[in-house]
């Protein structure tokens, strides 16, 4: 049994048995047997059941949010919002379920040709520990809407709300064998992503794990979508609305204790407003309240795992010895929290371009600030990374903003805003941030595959065919 620990105070919340490779195999076999009947249901029938799942989530928002906060240490307002987003995801894909259709392609009078979208079959969803309930919904809802079975492996540190979601799915009428939540660690995940009867893998997590999954999937030529990490820049030009920009920068890197793949962890500021922006951010960071995520006055809670806390602390210590620490928030002074996994929000500036803090994803509340002189240097600094998940640009010059958005190497670009997401909008990255896209119309392309069907309308041998070297037949 694996212990599930609360990062708030290091107390054990539950003990969960990991799924063994034999249990993974049994789940794949059961899902494969159940999937054809689910795919034969009309989109309206599947949509009705997904709406019922959303109803159940909405009725349980407080319960789900409290469990998620205990398991992740995220502030309660965040976990409430994420539970509602999960319900919204099921509603969105419920609507999609009855919109799936192929197209008729006019290739000539001799043929009736059309495409028929088909589900892959058994989808494996593998998710990280930073947004466990919403990511569980984000993987399961589209898989089911488009007629697939789904096997979900949550992070072993944060399985509780995913397991609760499995119960809600069954309660709403999803066939029990069609979806399985398979808690566990590396052995469980390896058994799932290397299974020959898994037809599609959709992964969110660290790029090293993504590479391992891609290698395992290649053995069976299983298609894969990988949404990996980021080292995202926010670029602030001299003409930007600094009030809005500073607010967004602070939220964009310190919310969720920095544990976001889209965290705007590199701030690039025009030299004309550099000192002002740095001073304002430093003041904001010193005033951030780190502590109990159930306290409504808390700005950010702990890191979700002790290993992540130690990793972030190491980054801070290493960078502090080599660069300039600008500001740091205080850690909680509360005996109840002494064993929790807390780290201080921290700001550094003017680091060497090769500093590890600028090159590697920290996944913690640490911001690195640098300056630029002109548009070309801003773009060069923004693109000076192996990642390419997201970027933000702040300017009153809309032409400049769209030039930057068109040139920067990132899957998502926000102009005069940051960290805004929707099920309607495709999401994914380039480079070390992965490949493939989820959400919106891209979800249909990901979770369905088109079959092309040709019917001859002409009498005799179809035009263009012959035997023995003969020419086209009439």
C-alpha cells in the first residue's frame, strides 16, 4: 500500500494499493471488450451521460475541493474553480459527442467518397500531480465523448479525487469496465503505456517521462500526444499597462505555488521600465502570505511533494550563491504547519544566460527577471529556451503584439493577459514542451481517426484500373 500524504502538514491521508501489471492487463482487456458497445451508442446518448457526470461533480464541488486541497496543498478557491472546470469539461464534450460527422468528398462523377470518423478504442491517459482532478476530467471526458474507453493513471502522490471521479462516472451510467483509474507509480505506468492493446496515449507531465512514454509507445506504433513542461516568458514593453502586467506576472508564476506547466517563470522587461517593474514585483512578493490553504487569507500553500520542495529549495540556494536575490516572501510561522512542504516565493534578476534557473523548469514559485533594449532582443530572450509551451506579451502597440505572437516559438501566446485557458481553445507545445494538441476541434482530431470510404458509381471496371499492363478500362 502506498501512503498518500498531505503537503500541508505531512499527515497520511490514505493508503492506496497500486495497480499491478496483471491488474493493468485485466483493465485493458475489460475496456477493449466494453468499448465497441459504447461506440455504437448515439452521440446524444453518450452526451446525456456526460451531462449527468457534470451534474454529479457540481453537486460535490465542496467535497472534491476539500479533498483536493488536503492532497495537493492548493488554496481552496483554486480547487473549487478546478472542480467546476472539470464539470464544464464534461459538459463541453457532451456537446461535442453529437457533433461528430464525416464529410463527402467530390472526387469525380464515378465515385461516392466519404470519411467516417472512428474512435481509436482504448485510450490511456497519464496525468501529473499538480491539477489531478481537472486533468482526470480533461483526459476522460473527450475519450468517452468520442466513443473510446479510457484507462487513467493518476500520479501516485495525488490519486484521491481521480478515484472519486471513477465512482461518479459509474453513478452517472458509464459502464464500469469502460473506465478504470489505475493508481500507482512507475511500474503501473510502464505496464499501461507499453501495452499492445492500448490504441492511444495522452500524457501530461515532465518531459523526461514523456520521452520514456514515446519510446515505449514506439514499440507498438501507438500514437501519442505529449503535453510537457515549460519555461515560459512574459515580455513587458515600455508602453505596457504596468498595473495589469505586474498583477499578471505575480499570478502567472506564484499561483499554485508555481506548480504550473505554463508558469511565467522568465520575466523579460524593457530597460525603460525595468527598475519600476522589478520594484513593484518585489514589493508584491514580500507581501505574499504562504500558509494554510484552507485559510482564505493565504495566497499560496505548500509544494505538493517533499521531493518537489527539496528541488525548488536547491534551485533557490544554488542561484542565491551565484546571482542577485531581489525579494523573498516569509515562510509560515505556525506550529501546525512545521512539517509541511513550504518554500518561499523568490525573485532573482540579471542572471547569467546559462544559469540553471533560466534553462530548467523549476515547477516552484521562483521568478527570474532580465531586461531588453529592443523588439529583436525581446524575441531572442523569449525564445532562448528548449521549451515552447506558452508566452505572454504586454504592450499597447497591437501591431507589435501580433508580430511578437507570430514570431515567438510557443504553442500558446497571451496578449495583455496570462494564464487564461478554455476547453474550446487548442493547447500544447513545441520542443521540450511536447507535441499534439488537446481541446477544441483538435480534441476531435486527437481522439478520433478518419476512415475513407470509396464507392464506385460506374458500371464495369473502375476507371484507371486494368490487368496485364492494359490501359484504363471504360
